[in-house]
């Protein structure tokens, strides 16, 4: 799977974050504004840009940005390590979004994290594995992450809905120190606003065979990038540093878009940090 953000997307986000004009960024990169626009749109450039100078101007790590331009990807993850974890990707209007289904292998109790665009693939997997959906956790309320919520609630009316949303159809708004047991699994959460006011990261621990923790991060963090700072760029980066990158290095990070990654990989390769 390709990164959610190519090098041009990352540069465009960083320019927005730092308030740097296209003119200034193009000058630093040794490009015309037209060439910079093409790079930001496609991730490709006919002329080799000075990425180190550009990165320094817009607040990115130069070496990490160069690595992404040269094709860095996180390692392929074997979800068999966690056994009862599945990523379900649905697409609408050219936008792919991930949701995640987790269950306890003994009790068959399951939790869904976000819904994606369609309820069908989730319902099919639940039926196939003979699961009981007990909980639905929402990382944030943007449409692509909750589009199938109505269908999920119709099919599984007893599932308990958890979210950081103020108001809306929430059975339980996330509160500090809340935790949920799903069989032997333990689910906690950390607030990660910045991309969205209600941004939440859910952490799943107590896996069989001491598998690493799993963090469902929504759009707070992508492999090699971060979500747009719709609420606040500074807050978005601060919360990722404090609430996600402080998790153990082997923690599996499950973003709302793009490939899975780990805390260690993001510390080593994400140019925003």
C-alpha cells in the first residue's frame, strides 16, 4: 500500500502549517511556482528540488523528507501476530478509509473502530467469524469515518457507541481514565485533537502471546505524515508527540488512511517530528 501522503502532500501541509508562501517555498526549493505546484499535486518533479532547504523553511526534518521522496514505506505488518485484528478498507469518491475490527478469541466479543463508508464488509466479517459486536469506538466525527454508522447501528442495535463528540448519537462520551474490557483485551483512550476537536486515539492491550499494544489513531497520524491541522497545527503535532509517540516503540499504529506503521518507524521516518 502506498503512503496516504506523497512528498508533495507533505510539503503542502507543511507550508500551511508554517505559513510559508508558495513563492518563498519555490525559491528555497530552486523551482518556479508552477513547478512547485506540480510537485505538491503529484509528488513528482521534472527538476530535482532542493528538499533540504525547503524542509528547513517549512519546519520538516530534511533527511526524513528525502527518504520519503526516495520511496520509504513502513514495513509490511503481519496481523497474525495479533490474531484477532482486521483492517477493513472501503472507498467512495476516490477516497479510501480504514476501519478496524478487534475481538476476543474466547468470548467472541468484538469492537469496531470507526465505520468506513459501508456497513456491509463489517457485517460480513462479523457473521463469518461468529462475533458479537459489543462496542463501536469513533476516532473523530468526519464523514468518511462515520458514514456507515447508521447502518452499523441498525444491524447491531445493542452495540455501545463511544466517542469524543459533544452531543450526537453517543451512548458514552469518552472520559478520562475510562477503560473497557473486551474479553481479556483492555481498551483505553487518549485525546488527540488538532485534526478534529473530538480526535481520539484508542489503545488496545493485553493481547494473547504478549503481542504489542495496538493504537487506533484515526487521522491524527499517517505513516510518514499527519492529518491536516483543521483545528490547530500546533495542537495536532503536540498531541501526537505527547499521546502517540510516547507509546512503546513496538506499538502498532493503525491510521484512518494508508498503511499501518509503528511508533518506532514514525520516530525514525516521519518528517513532521
